[in-house]
């Protein structure tokens, strides 16, 4: 008898949960506060930053100034093509942008 009573309690509690969920969904749809009313349309982001067309692989002894000078670039334009570059920490094989659009 105890097992039957326990099963009835579980069924009763599940029924209460199901009814609560149904009421919540029904009220959300009725007052317009459902998920669809909170969706905000957005435009696809356009990639920001430089467009690199040609790169130079850093070799032993290269500096940013030397690479910019050899590529006929001003330091300002070179920096604009390589915005996150740390010129004091160049490593061999690192790619530097030497031609493109900032």
C-alpha cells in the first residue's frame, strides 16, 4: 500500500509541474513577453581591421623599421597594416603585413 501511495504522490507532483509549465507558456504568449518578442534583428558584422595582400616572414636581424623601409612604407602605414604587432618582440618566421589596406 505504501508503494501505491508513493506512486500517486509522484504522479500528482508531475501533474502540478506540467500544469504550471503550460500556464507559464500560455501567459507568456498572451502578453507578448515570449521569446519571439525579445529577439532583436542584427546585421552581419563587417570585418574590421586591415586587409593584408602581401606578407614578409621575419628573418634573423629584422626590425619593424627595416622591413617597413625595405617595403617603401612609412612607419605610420606599416603600423596601420600591423595594428597588434609588438615590434620589440619579433620572432623568426613571424608574418608581417607589407602590402594592403589599413
